[in-house]
């Protein structure tokens, strides 16, 4: 009786919130929510965004176009209007502990260690797991190659330059810069499967992949000399606000006085100290997205900001392209061991998890909750020929 009363009250709360944003329960529009089990109301009221994602994974609710539903919810900031215990606990944990310390850094690798076969079916041939640049691109392949070229142009790469990459993914940038600009690349990465993949495809190129934490790059710079350029794409999200200054000090110690540093990262307009509880549990443990304030504070006294480029709208297109690849390759993906092992053979739950992840991520950029920044820094000794290239 009490349980039924609580769920009835929870349903009323949810329905009133949804009326404000023009979402109907069991409506006919593409962004309306279809409730398969009314148990979701109590779960969402008490569990917030974590419960919203989990109940979708469990098939307790649906939407004809999930990305549109989540865009409406995020645009109205409903995720902030339903405080939850999981979010509160995660906030406290991130406040009192350094979740991205060296000893904890490998906790964030679950998503990357799914397997190279899986990502070959999801990504482009350059294996880029960051935002593409769609200004003149017609498809994902063109957008990712344009992104790599944009980075190289902004860094003003020249033959023979020594380039340090912090966080190398599957080696797309290292391979591209070595092949097309004749640079010597040294990259740091702690994901073993990514490192093995990169070493194999760059074995004939001047590329060295270090299987160790980015913080170790200082030692290499002391022993072998500083680098002409430093690039970091997709690492800052894993660094954490307590380590932003450390990252910048590493770059400072490794970069020549005339060098350039490019930071490619997801960003927020407000400072936060933890990620969404659902993303924390299922996709990217211990990640946190940086704000303008957090980045500018971290670089203060070390670098001059030469260019700050926001093309977050392109991440919506990138995520939709990944989603299309995921769906079109699903019959192959569901047979992969990494997929079968995730939820003990429940491949449908895995599919719904990735559908929710890619749709919610696209919604976060479409609603302008998240941005995508490329920032170029110097030490104040900028070469005369440098120009910001868009």
C-alpha cells in the first residue's frame, strides 16, 4: 500500500514536470515517452538521471526518437530539477577524493578496453573517438580527416618536428602527422589494447607509443629534450579538475619556449566536479568535463591563449554517424565476445545501453549543455607566420 502510494505521488511529480516541457506520457509524437511499466516513476524520482538511463536499458520505457526526447529534457534542465542520492554521493566522492590520481586512472578504461574489433565497426578508418570537423565534410570519414588536418594546421607542423601527444587513442593523429607532415611523434596512453593497436599500424613510422601515464612525460623531456609541439585530444575529460594544473605543468615542462600546445576537449559553460551518475557507472568512470574557468585557471601564468574554437554542434553530427554505424553493424557487433560478456549474454541490454549513451551524448551537444573546444596555447613567443586556421 505504501509502495503504491509512493509510486502514485512519483508519477504525479514526473507528469507535472513533463507537462512543462511539452512531453506527453504515451503520446504519439516522436519525442513523447512510452511507459512500458509504471514502476519507472518511483525509480526516477529517487534515482534521478541514473535511474532514467537504467530503466531505459531495462526496457521499462521507450521513445520513438530517443535523442529528441533527451534533447528536450536537457534543454529544460530537468536533470538539475530532480536531485538524487546517486548524484549527491558522486559529488561528495569527487570532492573528497582525487578520482583521477595515477593509482585510479585505469578505472576509466572500461569503455576503451571493449575491444578494437568493436571500435572498428563504430568509428572511421582513422579510429577517431573524438569529434569530427564537418565544415566541408559530407560523411564521417571526411569529417575526421578534416579534424586531423585542422589540428596539424593549427599546430603549424613542419617536417622533423618532435611532437608529444598526451592520450593517443588508437593512434590516428600520430599516424596522420607522421605520414603527412614527416613529424616524429611520441605518445602517452595507459589503455593497453589501444597501444597495441597503434604500435602495429605505426611500426614503419617515426612513432613511439609509451604505455604509461601522461604525468611521466616530464621525465622523458628531461632526458631527451623538449618538444616542438604538444597535442592532447580527448584526454582532458579524464584528467579531472584536481589535476588540470598538473596537466598544464606537464605540458609546460615538455614544450619549448617557441612551441605550441593544442587542447581538444569537451567543455561546459559551468564548472562541475563530477560526471553524470549514469555515465559514471556504465560508460566513462571518473571522468569530468572542464569549464572555461577551470581551464583558464589551470593555464594561468604558464601559457598565452592564442585561439579558442568552439564547434560543439559538429559533435551532434559525429555521434549520429557513430549511432548509424552501430545500428547498421549490430548483427556483427552482437556476436563479439566483448558484447556478450558485458551483461552475461544479454546483448539487447548492451544495445539499449549504447543507444542511450550515443543519444544522450548527442542531446547534450544539441541542447548546448556541452561544447567542443580546440584551444591553442603558446608560451608567448609566437612565430610571426602563425595564423589561426579554421
